[in-house]
C-alpha cells in the first residue's frame, strides 16, 4: 500500500470517528435540550407524535454510530498500539486512559441503542438520556486525557534522548 494511501486511510478513519461521536453527542443534546422546549406548548398527542418521529430518525444515526465508532476506534488503536504497550509488554501511562475510553464509550453506545430500540419510548427516557449525555461527555474527556498523556509521554522520551515507539503500520509514526 503506498504511503500516501495509508495516511489518507488514517485521516479518514479519525474523521469518521469524530463525526460519529459528534452525531451521537449532538443528537443526544438535541433530544435533551431542544426537543422538550420546542414541543412544550403542543398537546400531548402532538408531543408524542413528534418525539416518536424524531426518535425514529435518530435511531438510524445511532445504528450508524454503532457500526462506525468501533471500526474507526479499532483503526486508531492499531495505529497507536506501540504508544500504549511497549514491545516488552509494559503499559504506558496512556493505556489505562485508552481502555477507559473504550469501555465507557461502549457503555454509552449500548445505552444509546437501548433508548432508541423498540416501538415505544422507554420509561424515564429523559432521565436516561441525561445520564447518557454525562457518560458521553466523560468519554470525550477521557479521550482527550488519553491523547494528552500519550503525547506528553512521547515528548518526555524525546527530551530524554530515548526513541519513542513507532507504529506497526509502515510509514506511520504516532
């Protein structure tokens, strides 16, 4: 595979991961803050109809994110693996952050699916939506922390004259 195509592949994967995350978080924010205020003055049957229709549309976004986020996250993990685990099997300081990002991110995605699956709106869906929004925000923070720790560790190694790990993918270095 030519070097330029490897670079493009990882750029597209990162972009798709960010887009999937943005759609999931943005949709959750929309349901939590915009929809209730927009339909507050309507009759209950109209509110239920609008909510059901929006939920049906959001379901497609959630299912797209369920497919896109793990695939693009796996590409990122493969690229960054040497920055998380050394050749002798030692974890870097960023590794627990990466694991937390993946684990809590999966919880958020599963909860998102649970909120849109089925024909009827789940009981206490607004409370669950708020809870899921907090989880999604935590996942964003943990991703940022993981990246910061990974980059700081790399910079520290360079300052100390050590060679930071390289990517298993040819021509790509973290």
